[in-house]
C-alpha cells in the first residue's frame, strides 16, 4: 500500500488552481468535468502524490475549509531552498505566521494558504 492522494477542501476550484499551480508551481494532473463538480488533482513538482481539490458545497464543508487540521499545522512542504520558496509562497498569497526558526531537523516556519490551511515549510538539515 502507498498513499496516493488526499483531498483538500477549497472554496472553489479556480482560485485554488491559481494559488497552487500558477503560484507555487504544482502540476495540474487532471481537471475533469463531472456535471456541477470537477475532478481536479494536482501534485507538487516532481511528486506522484496527488492533492484532490474538493470544492466545499454544503454548509458543513464550507465551515471546514481551512480547518481540516483542526487549527493545527497538518500539511508539510519540504524545500531545498527555503528563502526562494518562502518568497514564492508570499508572492502567491500565502501568509507566514512566524519567522523561520532552526530546529534540530532543519529550518521551518508555519504559513497559511489563502484558504486558511496551516502548513510547515521545511528545509531539512543535510
């Protein structure tokens, strides 16, 4: 078994595609119309793991946008160039909640995407 994909609730497909694909350089893997919905999957550059962008339709889903991690950091984006990727995230509309800190495992900082999800940007020590 392997983890192939996970879903990320977003308010709408196109703003999420703009942020992740145009802003951060994720790859658009699929965008298939399914009546009122779309099957939209993206992946980080050079990765096979897919993020399924799921448009929040019901009130419960809309309330959960940005809260899938219960207010905790729950997404971890690894980088080889912290400064460059931090600048890319900010330019795309992400907001850093702290200055980068140096931990035993590497350089890390918490940031939020435009939809409220909390991420760690991590450059591991090598």
